[in-house]
C-alpha cells in the first residue's frame, strides 16, 4: 500500500457498526482490511485468491469493501488524493480526458454462465503488502513497491 494512503483514507471510513444487543466477534482492524482491499484492487486477483497474511478472511474483506463502497469511500478517497496531488502541483486538473468503449455482448454476455476453459484462478504471487509479517508463507524477497504519492 502506498505510504500515506491509509492516513488519507482513515477519516473517510464509516464508523464500525455496533450491535445493539452487544456480543459478537471483535471487528478486524480497518487498516489491515484496507490494505487487503488495495492489494486485490491493484493486483487484479479475485477475492478468493487473497493471501491469509492480511489477517482477515476473504469474506470479511469483501463485505467491508461492499460496505465502504455503498458509503462512498472510494469516490471521496479519489477526490482527496487528487486534491493532495493538485496542492503539490503533481497533477493538472484543469484538463481531463475520459475514454470508454461500449461493445455489445453477443450470445448473452454476462448472463452466460459458462467459463472459458483457458481462464481460471491465478496463483497469488508473493504478498508484498505485509512488510511487518515475517511469518506469512506468501511473503517474498522481491523489492517493495514505491509509493505513488508524496508524504504530506
């Protein structure tokens, strides 16, 4: 996860839901779940391919992603990052280009439940997001990604 991204995202997250009757299981740390979500989004892997080194289940991470998506966290985070980059003169927001493609899905498209035989679950490479966990079996010796934003 890029340095400084968690500090920007933390105030944007909704408060944890408290059960009125009490009890239940303690919530998984938001920072760990946020790092897991960023890992999935950046890597392009399926939720089911999430390595266990984040300390949260695949279901918990996906559920929190949906909750935060409904709360508008990702759009607000994008706006905050753009504002930070603009203040540091690292992006020019006076011009923007939008590009998209619209292609008709023939023969049912997404409604067709047949998976192409050449597609499948990709094996997860070394987990580069868990810098502090040495016990992670997915940890690798590959260099850590460099941050994409400057520290505030």
